[in-house]
């Protein structure tokens, strides 16, 4: 996992929409999707249930992060960026 992939995951979690998340991250939607897919392949789990609209975390595989944890991750990323 790299920081960029973490940013993409946070954006998809926030916007619940791959195109909106890609716009926020200033990348194309296929790029964002490909990077998340690579991470899912690396981890051997699905992070998002793409059959739901809006997208949602794939609950059997992913423990939902608390708002406090998400805030901490965002703060860390803002300091790194």
C-alpha cells in the first residue's frame, strides 16, 4: 500500500462515487479504479462493494474505520502532502 492508494480509498469512502473521488484526487476515474484494484489484489480482499449505489465498504472483508481514525489518517496525509 502506498500513500496515494490510501488517499484514493479515503476519497471513495468520503464521496461514495468513483468519478467524484477521482475528480477530488485530480486523477482520471480509470486510474483511481486501477490503483484501488491493485491494492485489493495485493491485500486479497475487496475494499468496496461495487454493486451498491452509492459504493460502500465491502463489510465482510473491511472493518469500518471510526470517524476519529479517518480524521487521524487525513491529518497525517495533509502533513505529508
